[in-house]
C-alpha cells in the first residue's frame, strides 16, 4: 500500500509561506518553510532545517485546518538545500 493510499483526505497542492516553532522546552525559535500541499488532516512542508519523525511542531500561520499543532510523520532530504516533511495535524 502506498503512502497516498493511507491518506484519509485528499491533498490540495499549494505554495504558501509558513512559520513554525519546534515544541521543545524553553524554545521559541521561529523557523520558515513552504507548504507544498495540505488536507484536512495533514500538511507537506519544505524547509531548510531537518525535522525528526515523531517531533511535534506548532504552525504559527493560520492554515485552513482545525488545528495548528502537527506531528512529523516522515522527513526526507529534498534536493541539496531542502528537506520535505509530512505532518499530521493533531
């Protein structure tokens, strides 16, 4: 079963700037990224900083979803300077 088959909701392609904070103790550092696609339950972002599977982040921008907290479900190197990560909105 492919990753696409596991998704509960269809994704809409988009290009939108996003800011997020890593949910760590005493961390308020804001990171920048780009939303590549979004659904009711997830977001795919591109960033210059690696994210770790299982890591929780808070999306600072308003996104068309019911939550702004997300868990990294997968992350991979994307080209030379970027990382791509799949986030599940929680």
